[in-house]
């Protein structure tokens, strides 16, 4: 009878550890904010969250230097 209790306890322990590892893997990811400019004539000044200024002077892709955490405003 003691074997069953120990086996059940060990099974629950591994289940708990597995669940903790799964939840740890669900962290947020970092994302770059950017886009593409087309048909620009002149200079375009962009800001991300009131800062992180970026000046665009030609058509093409751009990416802000600051990386944001998943779910953050931009």
C-alpha cells in the first residue's frame, strides 16, 4: 500500500514540474515595430510612443530601434 502512495505522489510531482515548465515557456516575446514607405517626396519624421524618433528620407522598409514586449502599446 505504501508503494501506491509513493507512486501517486511522484506522479503528481512530475505533473507539477511539467506544468511549471509549460507556464514558464509562455513568457512574452519582444517585437520590432516597422513598415514600408512608398511614394515619399521629402522627409518623414516618425515617433513610437512619443519618442524613439526615426527620420525617413527615401522609400523602403524601416524599423524602430527600440524593441517592445508583446502586448505593449505602440
